[in-house]
């Protein structure tokens, strides 16, 4: 869809879950090989309904890793990390998410919090938190595009 509409970027926004109800935090992922076991498990869960097997995705990703879109997504993730922080822990990670495969623009999957954590679940239901989150994401995206216009000198 992003390619059909010639989008400048693609954001896939999710709420996370864990078997451990104490796990919390925001996570921003860009397409690349998973760097840790938790990221691989999450990618498997997210990709469960995808039409391709993970090993097929790995083959595709090996071609995509060197692309400009992946480099730009890594840069975009840094801008979003900065804008989302505001008193919260934000992790930037890589994983093989099917939803990000094939986009010809920078793409991120944003895990907004853990529904399995009672405090975060309540926060995610809050209109005020949703607004703050949306504004923070928009702020990061705007800063990313401003950085592009300035030649990325502010990283």
C-alpha cells in the first residue's frame, strides 16, 4: 500500500504483549535481522498470519539490508526515540517484520506499550496518553523531515 501511494514513510503502530506482566516500555523497530531472542519471538508472533515463511523473508531482507530505505528507517527510528522519550524508556531494535518487507520508503513498527502490563494497559486506554503518543510520533517524523532538509547535520 505504501508503494502504491508512493509514501515518503511507513509507520505500523501496535500494542505489545509479554508473558511477564512486569515488562514495559516503548519499542521502535526497523527492518533488519533480529538482534536478540525477544525480537525474534515478537517477529514470529507478528508474522504468524503472513503469507511467507520467516526464512523466505530472511532471503528478501538480505537483499534489502543495504538499501537506502533501511538506512533511512534507522535514522527515522533515532528521531522517534528522541521524541517519544519524555520520561519513558524507548528501545530501538531490528527485526524481520513482514509488514515492513518490500516498502520502498523508510518503515518502522512502533510498539506503543505492553497490554500485558496493567499500568501500561490503563495508560494505552487513556485518550490523554494516546494524544501525547500521537503528538510525539508526529514530532519525531517532523524532526526527521527537517533533518533531511538540513542535510542531516543535527544528528
